C-alpha cells in the first residue's frame, strides 16, 4: 500500500487528493478544493498578480501540511493553463520552491490532455472515450481508450478566460453569447472537424464545470464525489440550465442548490463550452467523471501503477 498526495494548481481553483493505492487500484481517496484563481486579472500582459501568487502560495502550504498529516509518502504538485501561459511563471515557481520546498510540474497542453484521459478512463475498458476537460483557462479534448491516446488537443478557451473576455454583465446579454459562440467557432473548428471523423463510444466530462453541473442536477447541499461520479447529463438538461443561469443576476445564482458561490460567475461560460462541443458532435449526453487529472497524474507519475 502507498499513500500519495496530488495537488492540482488550476486557473480557477486548487485541489488536493489524498489516496491509498493498492495493487494498481485506488483503495481510498478524498479530495479538497480551494478557489484560488491564480489566473485572475492576468490581462493582456499575461502576468500573475502579486495578490494571486501570495494567495496560492498560502494554499499550497496548507495542502502540503494536510499531505504530511495524512502520512503521504509522495506529494506531486502540477500546474496547467494559467501558469503555463504566465509571462512571470518562473518567478512564481521559484517562490513556491523557496517557501514550500515543492517543485511544481508545469504540464503542457498535450501532457494535461494525457493525464486527464488516464484519470477519466480509469474503470472503463475497451471503449473509445472522448474526454472534455473544461478548466479555467483552457479546454482539453482527448479521444482515447485506457492509456492509448487517439487524438488530443488543448484549446485556450476555459470558463474563467471566456467569462473575462465575453461576459460583460449578469444577466448575460444575447450579444455577449453571440460573441462567445463566434470565438468558440474559431477556436474549436479544427478539433471538432477531426473528431467528427472518428468513432466515439461515450463522451465524458471532467473538471469543475462538469462536476458543478452534476451537483446542480442532484441539488446537492454538500458536495459528494460518490454521488457525482458517473452522473449522466442530457443535453436538454444542460440547455435548460444555461438558459436559467444566463437570465439571472449573479447574486440570484447563489441560491441554486449544488452551485458554489465561487463558481457562480464563471459557470455559464463553462457549460456553454460543453454544450457547444456536444452540439457540434451530435451527442445527446455526457457522463460526468470524478476521476480526472488528479488520478491521472498519480497513474502516470506516482510510480505505483
């Protein structure tokens, strides 16, 4: 048995997974999330702000302490879109190393796609799975079967990035939605044209947007990963949810069961991205997976699989 901790430093939130691995299987696991928004206000210069860096370093210290208390033999920390794109990422990585002793692994788009697939496909066998991972700064589309990647791409369109660019007010104006859709047409065109030619048995979605949509579906008062995992959401439900969210002032969204206050501003754009992909690929449903890049990073780099 091995005890391992993994920390995912995403654009919108930071997540910790503590798990026991026995015989190439996850025996127990728990996850914790803090909304840290490392990518907030990066602006045209693509710079991480001092406030965002300080907030995230404090969160890393807290998660490192949690891992030590758990008795983790190994702690893996990795970063995705916001750190990958930041002009001052080296400064941040050095500060994290100096203040916590941890070396952050910065995944490129291809690596992010691969670990997402490794995690999401855990438990599925001999099926072509399309995994949609809507993050804060980017969306990964990966088609594969277990550890075999058939197609993957990383697109700079995430829930935070698209909200900051196109959502000017809440309720959301139709003109903003049209501009958002026009942007997605440009960004996703090549990828979706290639995917249309391939066999897709099931569509899975991972990441905060996907699990939040499932949490709203279940009207969950407290987040429960076992309840969320393998939830099937029909496109009709997602369409109706988007229409409801876009028509609400931000504070009204706070009353929706299953929706964290911290995600209330960015969730419409995230759901719109999932809907856009489903629509273009003529798919009517998506399976929400709680197995994601945290499991994937351990499968790839934990040296226990």
